C-alpha cells in the first residue's frame, strides 16, 4: 500500500524489496506489465469505508490518470480526490462494536489522529514515473489517505512480478521513524530524502495469487500485511481482496479489498475495519456518473436551502435533547448540511452538545451550531483552525518580551514557513516558550518571535492577563515571563505531558515537584520521567561539592 498515513508515524524504505516467486508455472498470456499508450486517460471511481467506534466514515470520489509518456519509465499525471462524509453507526452496532480505549486515553477521540487534512481528501495533483513493473522512480506532490492506505495516486498501481508467474510476493523490510510534525506513514516504496529522527523495525508484505482469466482481464487474490512497533506502540494492518488487471489496456481494472487496522498503545487497542473498492470507468459509465452527479448536486442544493420546519424541526429538537447518541448525531449531521440561517431555538439545543465528552458529537455540534447561529459562525472558522492539524491562517498580535503567557494559553507557533496551533506549557528564563501542539505528543520549544497570540474571538481555556504597559513592563518581566531559576519544564516518558515545576527531592521511587502557579506539591514516579529528566534528577539529588577554601 506504499505511502501510508496514520497517527504520529513516518515509514520509508530501509531494505531493498525481496521478490519471491511461487513455482507454479507461467500464465499463457505472458507477464503483467503496465503498458498504457501515450495521451490515454483512465478514470477510476474509488470508495474507502472505515468503521469507527461511533460512526462509519466514507471517502468517495473519482480520480484520473493522464499518460504523459509511454516510454520506460512511464510518466503519469494524476489528479482527483475523495469527498469525506460520515453517518452514525446503528445503536446496536455501536454498543457491540470493536473494542475502544476508555475515554481520555486516546487524546483525539475515536479517530485517533486519523481525522486530519490529508491531501487525498479533497483535490490533489501528482506526477509520477515508474517502470512497467510498477517500481516507482519519482513522485511529485502528495495525495495522502488515512488508515494506512498511502497516497491515493499510488493506490491503483500494484507491484508486478519480474517474470511470467501465477503468484508472487514482495516482502519489504522497513524502518519506522517518528517525527513531531508527521501524522502518517510513508510507505516502504516511497523515495528517500526525508529527515529522520527515531527508528524502529517493521515489515510489509504484498502477495498476489492468480485466480482466473476472463477475456482481457486477469484476476488475482491480493493479500496485504504490515507490522511495526516500538516504545509501547504497535500498528498492524492485514487484509485481502480481489485485484483485476486489464491486459489489453495495460492498467488495473478493479479492486475489492477488506482489511483491519489495529492500533495498540500501552496495552489499549483500537480496531478499525477498512474496505477499499475501485473500478475503471468506461466512457458510458463516465457519462452516466456525470449525469448522476449533476442530479445529486441539484437535490443537495434544494435540501440545503429548504427551511427547517414542521415535523422535521420537531424531530431535530427531540433528537438533540435525547440521550441517544445515534439520534443526536443524525440530527447534527442533517443540520450541518443546511445553509446558514438564524434559529435561536435550535442553537440553544445544540450548544450544550459542543461540550460533549464524545469528540465526534462535539465536532458535529460545532459544525451544526455554525449553521443556525450567525454569531457563532464567525467564531467557528477560528475554532476549526486552532483545534485542527492544518495550517493556521488567522493570527493575532505578535508576542513581545513582556507578553504574559500563562500555561494553557492557545497560541500559534511558527514551524518552518507555516503557523500551527498549540498551548503554552511553560517558559524558560531566556524567554523561550514550551508549546504543546494541538496534535502530536512531543512539545516544541520556540522563541517568542515565532509566536502569535490567537485572535480575540477565540475562546481561551485560561484567563488571559492584559499586556503590561511600557511603564511597568520591567517589573512584569521579572514576575510573569521569567520563572524562578529553580523552575524548569518536566516531561513524561511518552513526551505527551509537560509541567513547569521546581525540584523538591526524591522520596523512594518518586520525585517530589512543586508546581509553578499554585505551589501544589506533586509526586511523579521516577520511571515515568523521560531520560533527560531522570538524569537531571540524579544531578539534583547529589550533595553539593565542598567549597574550595584556596580559591
């Protein structure tokens, strides 16, 4: 599945692929080869479905390949993308669905980091070159998909056998590396050249076994497996399906695949069933699909503009005020598809759901509230930016040397040429600031010149002190910006949690810390601190060296 994207991981090729062929004899039609003709166009309809704990997410759309060159290597231009929509799972399915972590263990809710602005969800343009066997030489642009499915532009292009064989397997050794800004997997067949930080071993396997020939079509059973783990985390993907290749056109015809993605973190497991389907469209099918799209767009437009009244309105209010998750999600989704209108009664029924502990309902509630409250709609754009994984475009005032930065304050921080959102975790004596990104477990340390306050319209979880005037700025610096030299940032062994605190001592296997701000004493098991902090504890607990009287 090549270039793969999930939460907090990045994979790239580390060991050359090993191709193993079964000794079952050659097919009469000769070896499979990608052999499209120059200037040909191929259109595929794609549908990816993931069954999440509380909803079923579908990504659906069409993609197009334009053949720029039929020489070896082939050069293709890819364009297209998928539209994402969700529907609530039936009550009985959600209640007996796949095992899921207790609320709060996975910080980003049921999607566990998969709900992110992947380039394949929307519209993407890629240019790629590959050999007739499906070995990639270059790829420009990205079209990343969630759920370890890789680049959308490579989803159809499977690796082929070296010779005329009925079955073959490609086993790839991989290395796993974790990066602070990466929310995905880049598969073993991706090109090298990325800055890598931390390594773990993994493996990937693609197997194909011939089933039948049906005229121009050769049908194969595809089996896929990926396994990677490290630091108490493990990801596995397994599945199989039927892959069909069109020998006359020299391009894939279809795939019907069912798999399972399992994410395990410190003994807690999340299982996500995933299906992938695509098929090449004929000219007649393309014309029919275009007509259906036009009709669906007209119907959707009419539904968006239709008023919310009568029995539909009563049902919305009943579902929103009920204790049934299915009813709440169904009503929120339908309201979220409406055009903006002012409806104070519906807004009052939706507003409490924006603070729901269930992240999916809270997200849908914010989207729906923005459709029935023009005032909230103005703030919704900011909320989406500062709670999301993507780039922040609406920035507030620059952070000066005397700007108070209390822990928990939502800000934007510069990462290379982009701005992203996070919360202040603490400050250093030299003015640097510790930021906990909105997504990602590792903190960032940035200078104040690389920070911007959030716009005033964004609701902050902490009180925001007024900036000091020039007259009292000096006094404020000593109290608000620079903590005591005894205070420092402490980080847990997972890199997820940080605290600004003062070292008080060691009591058995626990470290005693005084939390900055309220002075509360807390005890943290020594083995829960990261390696750097454990070394710092060893230094702090040593008795001071005797003073040299001869100096």
